[in-house]
C-alpha cells in the first residue's frame, strides 16, 4: 500500500513538470532497449521514465568528474603572489 502512495506521488510530480519536457526521437539497439525495459521493470517504473532518468543522471556525473579533475589539477599548483 505504501508503494502505491509513493508511486502516485511520483506520477503526480511527473505531470507537474511535463511542460518542461521536450520530445525527442533516438534509435537504440534492440538489445539495449530490452535491457532498459528489464531494469525499469526491476525498479517498477515505465522504461521511458527510466531512460530519462539515466540520460539525466549521466551528464551530471560527468560534470562532477570533470570538476573534481580540474579541482585536483589546479589545487596541486602553488601560486606565487610576490
């Protein structure tokens, strides 16, 4: 019963943010779509929603890695202000 309430809240939240979504079309390998559908089924969400989550999360992770890389790269240098 708790899962139904959480899922309802999740769907409600998705509809509130729908005006910000843009429809795109991509071609994927059949094996990739089957894998994505299977993973989405394990979580219990529609596979289109799962794909959107994956696509949204990947650039965020990449940006964090890039920031971390530059932070360590520049923090290793000593700056002479004289």
